[in-house]
C-alpha cells in the first residue's frame, strides 16, 4: 500500500509535462475526449484525476488525508470538488498545479 506522500509523488509525475495536464475533465484521451482516469486509458489528467489514477479509485473519491494535503497546499476547502474547481479555474497554470503538489508533498514529510 502506498503512503500519501508516495501517491502525491506518483500523481505529480503523471502530469509533470504540461501536455499531460488538463482542465475541464478528470482525464482525457490524446484526442481530447474525456476519459475515466481510474481505467488507465487516459493521456492527461487534472490534479484530482492524476491522484485517482494512481490510487485506482473512482474519479473524485479522494482519500481524506490526501484531499486535506492538496486543499491546504492550494489554500482552499478540503473537498475533491473544490480541488477540481481550483484546477479548472480560468487562468490556472500547469506551474501552479505542480507547485501545489510540491507543497502537499513537503507537508506529507512533516505529517
């Protein structure tokens, strides 16, 4: 079983390249069509989709500890839908999402 820190690191790795991150869907195929992140057939993911893909769970069903770490790192409430809305906000950048993962990973060290 993976620790929360290992899950966050693996999820960040999924979207490390800008073309592997998306908005407006948990995950997408290379064609741009929405995909189910838990199925493993996606080519890019949002912040929540990347975590759910790593965990192998249904989209949006985040572990409470991971949800709290990401929410705190993003400065928002601790709900998966709020993290998704934060990811999808107009003007949100790939760099901001990676920085949020970095803060959550650092917080996992002290948890």
